[in-house]
C-alpha cells in the first residue's frame, strides 16, 4: 500500500481526553479539530491540513466541516488561542503530534533497515519493552539505555516545542540521521548541547532556532572534546527549561501525573523520583490528586 493511501490512523483516546490545551476548548472546537485531523491524515506532507494538496481558506475549511465560514473562523481562533493547532510558514494548519509521530516512524524505519545505529540506539537492535517504539504514547518515560531513533527525535521535538520553538520538523529526521552518521552519541553529545543552549537562550529572552542546523557546530565541538564556547553569563544560572512556569502549571502537571500521564522529556523526572521539578509546597497539597 502506498504512503498516500492510509485507511486508518493512530489515535490515543487517553491522550486526547487528558490534553490540557484541548480540554480548554469547547466541544464544537474539539469536533472541528477532529475534522481537521482527518484532512491532515490524508495530506502529503502528512499531518498538514490541505485540501487537494493546497492550503485551504477558511471558507474551504467551513465547507469540509459542514459549517459556515464565520463559525469556522471562530473555532480556528479558539483552537489557536488554546495552543492546540500550529501554523506553518505557508499558512497551513498542522498537528504537532501527527507530524512528530510520522517523523518518528520514518526515522525508525530508516535505521531499522540498516540494523540500527549504535550512536543513537545505545547498541545494535537492543531489546525494547512495550513493542514498536514509534507507536508509543507521549506519556511513556524515555529510558536512555533503550533509546531508539524515533524516541531521540521526540525528545528533541518536545524540548524545543515546550520552549516555544517553531521548528521545521520535516527536515528533522534527516538531520538527526546526519548527526548519527557523524558518530555523535545522543546522550553524550547531542542532548547536552541542545538542553544547555535552549536553557541559555530562554533565560536570555532570545528566540529559539527553527532549524536543527543551528546546533551543528556546538555538537561537533562537544564530540571533539573541545571546550564549549561561552554563550553568556546566564549559562551558570539558567533555570531548567523543563520546570513549570508557575504554581498553577505545577499543580496541573501533578494532577495529570495522578491520572497516569507524564511527559518526562518536557517536564523532567516524575513526582517521587530524584530531580523532580515540581516545587515541594505543591507536592504537599492535598488537592493535587
């Protein structure tokens, strides 16, 4: 079956219902978003809302959903304000989750055909519990000793998106492959550079890059065991970018953890684990469950 013919798509009901951004939307907006996801599932590139291969107007979206253009505009605005949808440079609406999942699957397929890359996966074809990594829900913790190419890509995506970056994810899999082919180890060379640079840029109020190419030189220097260049006084005191911005955010994460959801790549170690970033006074609250 060709990639353009996809009679079904992955859907995680628990993630859909637990998504705090989606839960902040009306039932009408959620239903409209599902219509857009169906369009995105049929599109090429995958995950982008297109009609006949073109970026649709609000009128086009309204026709597809069976509503008037005024209502469509209101729902698009609601989904945008709640951070549910993203918009590409060409104006196309896209689903971050669908784009990530598709990129992960493609990357896992590429490495799988070649027997895996030890610089990314931590060993050739290691045993992984839980089945196909490319299909794992986002809430599952990532274990470095079992790192798969798709998981490495998702960690990069979650780190940058959680800090406001609008990255061109279509090119991300090939760029991660380029790093692996250069011999870079994800845990020793790639991840430290990304997390350090993101923390420094966020602390300094600088916009994050849209391309992973921005990190090439720093990762190459780390690989060559050269001293990392100083990128500002904020580096020593930069806060962990995964820490919640407020007590309200911390409490929201704690309640999601109680419901069985936790995004370790974006939020750090879960409650009860060393290094948890949820403040102690929030962990002690009795209304957190």
